[in-house]
C-alpha cells in the first residue's frame, strides 16, 4: 500500500489506477490510516484495487525487511 508521500506523487502524476497487494497498517495512505487517493477534497481521484495476492505480498515484504535487519547487524 502506498505511503502518504507515494500517494501524493500518484495524485500529482494523475495516475488513473493503483493496484497493490498488502496493506500497511502503520503508514498506508490508501485505506489503512488515510484514503488520499479517493478523497473528494483532492484535485484528482484514482481507482484503487487492493488485496491482490495479499498473503504472497505480505510474505515478500516480511522477508525483505528481515533480510535488511540481518544485513545491518
């Protein structure tokens, strides 16, 4: 799920559609903590499809950050 800064860039670029798999409960700005891409107060709204291959995406992110922690120790 895009973060706030990525969602802002998506709006500025007027992207028509965003598709993502895993939600980000800590920093997600497309439904988790905010819904910036479908806010009627912004100058552009975007079609959003969430939850595509959710488990696979969540596992991929978990593995990535676990590996990053190992590399920095």
